[in-house]
C-alpha cells in the first residue's frame, strides 16, 4: 500500500513538472494544424525573437516571485531604459556608455524597489505599483511624450541582427537563462532565494541576510527589464515612451505558467522559459489567425487567470 502511494505521488509530481511542456506542445501542434505559416522558418525565428523580450524580463520576475514578492514596475523600466538609451545616442554619447547608463538606471530603480520593501516595510505589490506609475511618468517627461527615432545602424544590430543565423536577442536570452539556471541550482545564494520564499523569518533566524538577498533580486529584475527595453528600442529603431505597457503581466504569466508558485519557494528557471514560450506562441498564433487584438487581450487574461487558479490548487 505504501509503495502504491509513493508511486502515485511520484507520477503526480512528474505530471506537475511536465505540465508546462505538455501545454506548450499542445498549443504548438494545434497552431501547426490550423495555420500553414506557423512552422515556417521565418515565422519561428520571428516567434523566438518575440519570446526573447518577455523571457529576459521573466528571469528577473522569477527570482522576485520565488521570494514571495512581485514586481509591477518592469514594464515602465522597459520604457525609460529604451528612452534614455535612444536619447543619449542622439546626443552623441558612445553606444556602450548609453547602454551601460540605461542598464544602471534599471538596476537602480529595482534597487529602490528593494529598499522600499526591505527598509521601508512597504508590501511589494504597493511599492512596485507606485514605482510603475512614477517611472512611466518620467519616461513621458523625458521624451516629451514623443518617440525618439533615427538611431544608428550599429545599435539596431542588437535587436535586429543575427549571430550564425540566430537572432541576437535569442542568443542573449539563452546565455541569460543558462546563467540563471547555474545561479539558482549551483550557488548557495540561489538556495537562499528559495529559502526566503519558503519561510523568510526562519531563513533570517538561521543567519542569512534576507534583506540583502531581497534587495538583490529586485536589482536583477530592474536590470533585466532595462536590457529588454534596450533590445526592444533597437529592434523598433525607435524609443516609445509608452513601450512596455502590460509587459509585467506577460512576465508574471510566463513565470506562473512555468510552474513557479506565487506564494514563493517553488519553481524553476526552465519552467519560466517554457511559460514565456507558451505566451509567445499563443500571441503569434492569434496574429496568424487574424484574431482582433481586443480578443487577444481577453485570451491572455483568461490564460493568466487559469495559471493563477492552477497555482492555488497546487498550493493547497
């Protein structure tokens, strides 16, 4: 009887782990049968490039959610990072300096989120929601509410170029996910992140600097959002002050669809990649089927709600 229970538990855990992958395969096969364009090389490369933006943001979001937090400011960071990069380039600042400044700005905003949460005692939802509004407003002020265009060809390579036939953003995404996997699995700092999500007070009492760890994950989340904003600006050859709207929802959906619990302490970076792929494939499929963008928002909202409901069911 005991062996039967252990076998049933093992099968249940396996299904939980394979659930996101099975969902991705189901969506992909369905779209391949419905649309002949879905499996073309050009479309798959386009899907991969689109997925990379959300996936990079989702890496930082995964770390935040693993600690039991949330970051609603990443979409606004996407906008301000792209705007600052474009503005500095047009002012004649070197490309490396412009990109570096935008990345530092994103990390600084994330760090301020972390300070509000760890030192100010502000709940993550409130702290990052307030920062979302502040940063979005400053992005509009910086650009005067207008796009910044006319960027250099060298900069445009970052979002539109290829390395050995693979889009540059996809190469960056793979490198970042590989680094994040190693960080979470083979580094004790990664284990601290899981521990805080499981029980922050017990982790603190064990001698771990929980405030420092929490601060760092928000810094990483801001950095990743800024990188995604720079890539998006390069790809569009334009910095849009309204860029990144609802990107935080896509990132949260990707993380939860990938099996990471909103309660914290449970999840994998590989699952997040699969979750981002589900969101990207779904968006692409709806576009190929000429579904109205209004209905696409409805469909994405349904997916997010289902993901949260499944997360709550697994937690229970």
